[in-house]
C-alpha cells in the first residue's frame, strides 16, 4: 500500500512538472540538490548518491541538462579529478518555478489529507529512515 501511494504521488508530481515547467521529476531532484549545494555546486559523486542514480546515469542526465542550459560542469578547485555541477541562471529560474509547483503539489496531494500532528510524525519518520539508509 505504501509503495503504491509513493509511486502515485511521484507520477502526479512528474505530470505537474512536465505541464507547468517542462521538466521531469528526476530533473527537479537534480536541480534541487544542486541548488541546495550553493554557489560552489555539488560534486558529481555526491549528486549521484543524493539523487539515487548510477554515476553513468547521472553523467547522461547532466549532459542533457547542460545541453538545455540548466547546469554547468566545472573542475573542482580542490581536486582536479572531480567535477562539480552548478546551476546556470536559467537552471535557477527553472528550479524556482518547479519548487513552487512542488510545494503546491505537496500541499494539495499530500498535506491536505492529514493533520499537522500526522504531518510532523511522518516528517520525523522519513528523516530517520533516510538517515539510516544513506
């Protein structure tokens, strides 16, 4: 039952992003983690772990996003073997638009169906589960 609910939510979020912003849910996840990393961006290896995708899969995704002008790759100034991903101006605009869609979707498709106490409990449980499964 829980998996069905998660997949149904992810499918709706994917539809919302595609219709409103022209990206898919996995792209939003990459933009979110890159945005949260700040101006210096995020190392590709860290980003692959955070968005739960193989390094090869992430490389292909970053290729597409770079081609669309949403992200840029740069050499890590502290480790020449590493690559960092940063948002471009267009990438940040796309992320901000998608974040509004995401928050509205969370309220409408998830939050509207529970009390504040239930929402707090779920947030705490998800936080613990994530912590122990990274």
